[in-house]
C-alpha cells in the first residue's frame, strides 16, 4: 500500500501532525501535494534513478517531499540540517542530486553551498520563502497537476552514515523501480508484533533526516497510521504530546529515556501516558538500569531492536524476552548472526567478537568500493563493525563498535561497561568513554563527562565518579581520569560522536585518518 490508497478510502485521516504547532496534513493533501512535486520533477527532466536531496528541519512538508521522490522512482537523501555548508555540500554533490529541496530556515546553509554544488542542480526549491538563486516551492509546485505521473514507480532512500568514525558515506540499497505500492514492507513483522496498524498514532520525536524516523514513519503511513512529529525533542514536551494526541506508539532512543527519567516526579506524574500501547527503541545501547526504570514507569510495553542504516543485521526483543535476558538487543528477525574473531574464526556463545550477518539485503557504500568490500567477507556475510556476543539461547548482546575498543596492556576493554555505570550517577548528564595514549599500557581508559551542574566540575567530582564506577564494575574497566565538557557531541537521535572527542587525544591518528 501507499498513501494514495489511503487517500482514496479515508482522505481526511491525518497523515502528519506537527506536535508543537498542531499543523495537520491529511492523506488527501499528502497524496495531492506529493503528486504535484513529482509532476514538477518529471517536467524538469528528473527521471527514475536520478537523485534528490532534502535539507529541511522537521517541517509539515517533509513527507510530501519524501513521497514525491518515492513515487517518482528517485534516490533521495535527507541531509543533516546541523551540517555546515561545506559538509552539506559534500553530501549533495556526492549523492549526485539533481534537485534540492530546502526551507527558509535553512537558507543560511543552503545559500552558502559551494558554487559548483549549486551549479549542478537542475531544481532548487525553497519552502516558506526564497533566497537569491532559489525558486519558491509554493509558486513552482502549486500550479502542477495533483494527479499521479504516468511512470510512477518505487524509489529508495539513500542516507549517509553519521560520520562517527570518518567522513560520511551514502548507503545505497537496490533501486528496484517496482510498480508503486508493490514492494513488501520490511518492517511489517515488527510493526505487527507491536500492534502498529492503520489506527496507530505514532510519535516521532527525532529528526526526520535519520534512518529510523523516515523508515518507520513512511512504513506506517503506507498503512494509514497518523505520524505525530516533534519539531525538537524535549522530555516534558514529549509527555505532553503523548497526552494531547493520545499517542498509541512511539520510537525513542536511550538518551531520551534518560532525560525523561531525570524529570522531577511531579512533572512525570503530571501527564497521562496511558494511551501508549507499545514503545520501541534502538539507535544506541541502553543501560540495563535505565530500561528497567522505564519498564517500571510505563509497564511492559517497551520493545527493542538492533539494526543499522545499512541493514546488516536486524534483531528484535519483546519486553518479556528482555526481562528474561536483561541487556539483550534480541534475536535475528531475518537471516543469522555470527560472531567472528580477528582471523574470521567463529566464536562460541559468550565470547566477544565482531558481529557478522548472514542473509541480509545487499547494500553498497556509494562511491566507495573499498569500504563496500571491507563490509563483507568471502561467505557473503556483512558487518558494520559492531562488537558483541551471543548467549546460549541465541540472544545478541552489544559491547561497542570495534573502532572504539580499548586495548590496555593487551587487555580488550569495551567502553560501554563504564559508560553504563557512570550514566547512573545523579550528577552525570552524559558520558563518553574511550582510550587515550599511554606510554606503558598503550592505551588508558578516559571518560569525558557532561555534568548535571557545571559548577561541580572539577577534581572532587572526578574522584567521586571514578569511585562510583569502581563500586559497580571491575577496576580495569574504569576511567583513570575524567575531563568535563559543557555538552557532549550527540546527534538528535542520541548517537554519540565519540570520534570528535577522542581525536583531541590522538592528534597523530586524527591527522592520518583525514
């Protein structure tokens, strides 16, 4: 299915609701407006297999742009709106975009894109206003027919890796150009297990330029569900949104859980969240104590999955399964998982190694055949560099990314253990743990902390936190020193850009990586 079918049977059902403003787009409007943009693109010679880029904040028109590209058979790339003009320009150029859709709010970046990038675009449209060299979206798209284009076919999103370990790369999956509405819904099994159907009211609190927000929201719109989009996440506002719109389903990340749990009790108890039937989380490891606290608060409705933009591995765990296997991210939804050591030898249950997935859809890193080759082995298994182990029942447990493993005195240390421990301290808002150079040990464990109260940052708090960590996990896993930052670099979906912190302590490695 797709929104046109919903529009034909339930045209006035809300497809998109902006949480803050309440601006609503019905399925009829979503269908007609996406048709109009698709018509404009075809009229400008942009055909199946071409590329389009989106540089927008969470905006009422975001999904009409996505659906126009989807039904025009395009590859479409959502660009992180927080990037500089040079960073955004690299992605727009690298993805081969012939069209770029942006908003007046993003004009400072959009209008400053390198000239060679702008010159390569056949279509430059700006919503809510214009800038020199840009066409008004309303004036250009508005007069177009609201009927489907003649050669309607399925497109495919091509998002870029977050760049936590290097320059971002486009993740390209097969572009089938299948008839519109004929592709199977890859998320259907998970959505069904959580009761996500056409009657769902789904809260999307994260930026739409990330993989899960786009994929899950559009998959639910194919079924006729309403997607409530937060303009920006705020813990109390999220509770108010759930109450106001009677949200039935939501997808959050562990950082959001932590911020919700740190609200005062009187704020947490002020809002009615009883409409929630299921909440799902992913994107980053969730400390066991944090998830237990959320289950205690919201009940056994919190599901979890592990996946990547590449789709190399996909696991899922229900609340009941997780309670029986605390800390797991689940068992495979499709294919099989293998844990391999550095030599490619498969490891038994309980032993930590790199996670490889068998039987997952193929992908490639756009314009990077070397990186594509490194992501697969001679058996056709694929990896994104995550590290973990399987328990005897086949449940996967994550430890960290391979790139962030610390080797101190020949001992492998996974930063997540210390991060989970330190995150539980009431004076800690956020934490990153990684290895720094050490003359004798090779590497030493370092923590960088965002304190809840900046005035407390200093040697006393450092000693208190190290002692707290040592009271919970083995001494060798704990930081030997702690630095403090006013704010750690995280994406809006909670992914920590640890490389940006670690590179300060490894200047030689940082320079070589570039």
